């Protein structure tokens, strides 16, 4: 992997992790187009996912600190309830990740036609948000679990995690700013868990051929673009402008299907 490829893939990961266009779908698409070796892709994927986790922590640092402070009081307070709702949202994706991930990966690996088809699903979900009637409510236990189911489906590249969870929350009537915040916070542990799982399952440092400079460039690019995309997404949902991303997903989907 060259430094330019690392820069491009880092930017793609950082932007698409938070924008509702499927980061995994774009990385799978980029891997095929740039002809990146599987081992290089794994090493790079682990690093850029770590960068996006760091960008979430930076953007929501005050919220995370408040949650941690309240939770560590060991009382059934607002922060503890919120933390447990996040835990509930992670149940579906944990089940899929632990028991079915190998089967899921066998379906899509290197198949950009499948990625394109799933991007059309993402576009449909984003378009459906225009039918949502906001009830100005907070995330309930039921909402958290249903959003978690949406996140579990997003293990398929092409289905945007942020798009699926935010669209689901909006359709359930959750207030726009609250659903976006919950969507971003609920992904922290799954991303970290998936990264460690990849390291344990596949990582073999002796076989990694990618250089240090491309890795650093990819990490920095993913982190900075992740900061930008995260803040942009907060404003986009608040203003109800998800249709632009639906159009983008349709264009990329048709391109992937055509190239496939």
C-alpha cells in the first residue's frame, strides 16, 4: 500500500464511518478498486478503526466523562440508565459478531455487487426518515434494542451503521439530536470489540508488508476526517438533510453494481 492509497483509504474510513454511506462498503469497494492485499487491508482496517474510535471520544468527551462519573457513583441515576441502554443496544450485534460473523463474511468478501445492493437498502432507509414524525422523546429501552437490531444488520457492507441506527431512531420518534448522540455512542464498544477480534483471529505481524509511513498517514487521515464527519452528521440530522446522502448512496450503489 502506497502513502497515497493510505491517505485515500484513511479519508474514506473517517468520513464514511459517521456519514450514513457505509464505511465497510466503501472500504470493500476501495479494496477491490485499489487491489489491496487482504493482509494489508486487515492491518490498515484495524488502525483506521482505532482512529475513528478516538475521534468519537474527542467529539463526545464531555458526554462520556459525565456518563463515567455518574456510572461510577454506583447509583441508579440518569447516567447509569443511559449506560445500560447502550449496553442493551449492543446485544444484537454481539450475537451476530460472536456466532455468525464467519458466515456473514463469506457472503460479501470481494463481492461489490452485494455491496451495491446493500447501499440501495441504506438509501431506502434514509428516504424513509422523511415519513418520520418526531415525538420529541428520549431513547427508551425498547428504542435502544431496536436500534441495536439495526446496528446488527450493518455488519453487512453497504448498510450504513449510522444510517441504519439513526433512521430507525427517527422512525421510532426519538428527538433528532438525541438519536444522533446515542447512535455514535452505541458503536464505541462494538468497534473496539471487532478490532480486538480481528487482531486475535487474523493478525500475524510477520506477514504484514505495509510500511510505517502509510499506516501513520492512514491513521491521521481517518482521525481528522472522522472529527469533521462526526460534527457534520450532528448538524445534518438536526436539519433533516439526509436525502442528500440517500442520493449519494444510490449513485455509488449503481456504480458498484455496474463495475461488478
